[in-house]
């Protein structure tokens, strides 16, 4: 009987460890309400400068590079590692940054990134609402290093 108790205790401990490792902080950081009236008039990052990290590389980007900070500058080679060969490094005036983003319904919307000074506003709009928010690293070619990154989602019913 003692062996079974130890086995159940071991399984419970392992489950608790896996659950703790699998939990990640929600990257949603909504901009202040005062930002919304003018948000839609800000400069927009072109779609050609926004890349999603490949599914097989998301774990590395999340837990190695973005676990403690909302963005980091990366090399063009690292950007290609995260996205694949289709990544195009920015023109000489732009550099690649790995940034935090969130979405709810993948495949039904898109990311729009706007900026004011060096603040980034990363929004994913989609159709409908999903049960939860998903963290997704993006690579964005920018002409500046961000000072702040706001990330949020919305869904149309």
C-alpha cells in the first residue's frame, strides 16, 4: 500500500510541475483609455514588416527571449531562424525586433501595429471571441527601438 501512496504522490508532484511550466503570463497590456481617440490616426507598420514566429520556434521565442521583457532586438539571421526563409530583413533604416503579441481567433483576423513616437500598439482583430487569449511572438522591422509595447485583441460578433 505504501508503494501506491508514493506513486500517487509522485504523479501528483509531476502533474503540478508540468502545470506550472505550462502556465504562462498573459501578454495583454491594454493602452490607456486616453490613447484610443487618436489611436486610429497613428502611423501604421506596413504588413510587409510584420512576421509571425513559426509554430516550431514559438517556445524558444517565448521562454528564452520574451519571458521577462516585451521586446528585444534580434539579428536578421535570428529572425530567419524564427520565421523561415521568407523573412526579409528591413531596409538599412529598419532593424528586426522580436515583440510580444496576443490573439484570440487565429485565422479569422490580422495584426495591425501602430506607433506614436517609440510606443507600439499591437492589436489583433478577429471574428468572434474565443475562450482565451494566446501569446504569439512577432518579428517586426522597425526604424526605432520601442520604449513601450501595448498588446490587445478584439472580436466582432
